[in-house]
C-alpha cells in the first residue's frame, strides 16, 4: 500500500506553480491545424488492423442554467429543441467514424459528458444509445465501464432507471459545494436532498460506481464551511471523489466574470481547505489517487494503482488506457495510437461541417519518438508515483540518464528538497511530493518553456 500524503506547507509554497494536468502528453496546447480528417482516417485504419478495444467519449454541450465557475464547452439554453439538430449531426459523426472501425472492436469504456447529458429527453437518449449500438460494439453483459455525468437538478428516479436500462453502470455527480451562500455566489442552487435522491436511486438500481465532484476556492467559501460540505459528502459514501481547485480565469471564460473577485478565498485559505479535505477523507479510509482524485481502497482505481496498471488520458485516471479513445461531439478529443485530434469547439462549425458529410476534425498532433518517450515517463510518475529507469530504457532503447542528463540538476534539487528520491535506478515520489507530482512531471515536459503558463491552473 502507498504511504499516506505528508503535508509540507513550505514545499507547497515553493513548488505550487502553474502547469498542465497531463491528461495527455503533449498537452492540447500543442495541437495545431496541420492535423485533419485524413490523419484521423489513417489512425482509425491502424486501430482496425490492430483490433484494439475502444473507449468512447460523447459530448453533450447543453445546460439549462449557467454555473459561473464553469470552464466547459457548453451551450446555455432553456430551449430543449436546440438538441435536435445537434443530435442529427452527432449521429452522422457516429456513422462516419463507426464505418472505419471493425465490429469486433469492443467498447470497454463509454462516457457521456458535457454540459448536462440529461438535458436530452428520454426518447433522445434512447435513440442516441441505439445509434451507438448500431455502429459500435457496445457490450451487453454489464462488464464495460459505461458512465455519465449527472446534474441532480436534471435527473430523477425515472431518469436513473432509464440510464441503467440503456447500459450505464457508473455515474459522476456534480455537487461542488453544499453551502447555500456559496451556491448563490456561483448560481448553482442544489440541495443535499436532491443529490441524495439521485445517489439512492443509483444504489437501488445497482450502478457499480458513484463519483462526486467538489470544487474548493469558490467565492464565499471558507475552510470551515467547506469542511462541513466534505462531512456531508462523506456521509453519502461515494466510491470516488474529485476535489478540484477552482482556477479563476475571467479573461478566458466569460461566465467567471460574474464572480466578484473580492469574494474569493485567499491562497492561504485554499491551502487550508485542501489540507482539511485530505485529512477528513483519509481519516475515513479514502486513498489519494493523485491529481485531486480520491477513491475507496476496493475501488478499481485504487487497486490498479497498487498493481501499477493505472493510466491517465483525457477522461482522467483510468484502467482503460490501452484502449483507443474516440471522441464524439463538439470539442471532443480522440487519442488513437499516436494521434491526438480534436473536433471544432464551435457548435455551428461542428454542425455545418458534418452537414456537408465531412468530419469536424479541426486540430491535433501526431506524437514523435521523443513525445512517446516523455509520455511514458510522465504516465508512470503521475499514476504510480515512481519511475523505473530500466523499464523505460528497455522500451525505448535509450540510456535514461544520458538522454535526460540536462534535467538531472533539477531532479537533484527536488531530491534535496524532499519531493523525490533519486538514484541510478529510479525516481520515487515521496509522501511530501505526492500533491506536487505535476511539478515533477513538468521537469520532463519539453514544450513547457515555450508555453504561456497563464493557460494552466496552479498545481494546488
């Protein structure tokens, strides 16, 4: 079992820098318009030849109400009819992609995100899932990981029953904060009772896993009132928790301009919130997986981390990193072999391109040999908190210390500061460095110096 996290305030202050979350390497910041539909078809052909299993991500961008903190690609509308033309184009995309893959390629993982996927009517959800089953090999035996993001204000028992009937067995519930004052400040009024009702339904209907999302650093939050939220959430006994740091970037995300900057907690208060949250969760048995994620010891993520099989992709921590990830919908990202590609983030552009029977691929990147090597290094560090040099040397036919010799002084400094241990055979991230693992990964990022750090959130 991994050692517990050790909180070291001085270390955190020194290494709490802005940097990528490494759901990919290279990160999406490196995507460019030179990658297009031809590259995607080429990658799909390779996936078909190799018979690799699949992970599908479906983006549903619509929300009935705006949450001021939100940085997702979404469309705010009360008009449920807005979904119909989008679904028509999404079904076209499903058909265009599906015909380039082999029916034998099983979909091990499926995730509906957004937006609010349950913005769609029951009939629309049925039709969309039927279309996916027609063009992809979705599993019928409940053995896949089929998840959907839920806003408890947009779901009831009948919705949960429908989702289970359609094959979903995991739910991720947006909660963020339970304090009414905080909720008013971010325009998301959501009672504990609404959230508990959805969770009770999920348990009764035998959903396999329940995740709850929280955010610390929101306006009007204090260490005391956020600790109360965490206590209430613990009583709901989710299998997993995501506790995100709110990044206030009003110059990039228009809804955040409605947040009064004077209402935001100070950096010291945010640190106290995180420290208290870690103490509260670990005291009742949750394991720190990394990068804001916690799970119960018998959860698949915790077990995979123990067994060094945990991976990370655009869906976060996963046990399905061996799958080719196919993103469907506006702004969705695919990772197929060494290709990353992203659909247009503009709803009209996405729909118009597909209306002309062409895929909406707008940008991406094809990994080179150095990218693949550094991706493997960062994956091991961020998932396992350790890195075995011999394994990398064998996989990529390099001398590790020779290849990364220029980085050695930085690594030695981190070892001296107590973030890691470093010797001729491996790097181990120490308990005091686990919260700062992004900072360790950043040492191996060849693109970071070229990038504007303001595009990224801080490590903590």
